[in-house]
C-alpha cells in the first residue's frame, strides 16, 4: 500500500504563491502522480499530473499559474502555485496512479489532503 503525505498548504493573500509537496512511501507501483482539489460545496477536480517520464498536464483553470514537478530520487512531487485567487481555495489532495493517465478523476492512492486558503 502506497502512502502519500502532503505538506505546504496554508493561508495566502490573493496574488500570492504557495508550494505543495507530496512524498510517496514507495514508487515501484507508481507511474504517475498528480494533484486534485475540492473546494467548498464543489466536487473534487483534477488539477495537474506528471508521469515518471516527465510528461505534464494541467487543468485549464490553473494552466500558466501552477507548475507540477517531481524528484524521482525522493519519490516526491511538487505543485508550485502562483497568482492565487480566492477561487483556488480548496483542500488539495495528492494522488498516485499505477497507470500513466494524468487527467482522469480516479487514482489508486490518495493523500490526506492539505488546506489552501486564499484571501481576497
């Protein structure tokens, strides 16, 4: 069972930046990792994903503002968020997948979530 631990959430003013981190307990069974979020009274939505080979993809709502990256040696994926708006307020979840499919709503493993709050 892969365990994912997120960190880096918090409170930031609109226009600010945050970086989220997610460390996986192992990587043997993982071919892709990504980030999802669930805002107040909203369904969970996919945000960004990256494969072990470095292929990336982003939701249209964050493209140009968020950057996903990974450190394979550390089994860690990052989400650098810039230009944050109150609409980005959500619990952000790290996810890992056995298959290298980035933008599907499902994942095989989930982190516990980290809160990101953007004040106006």
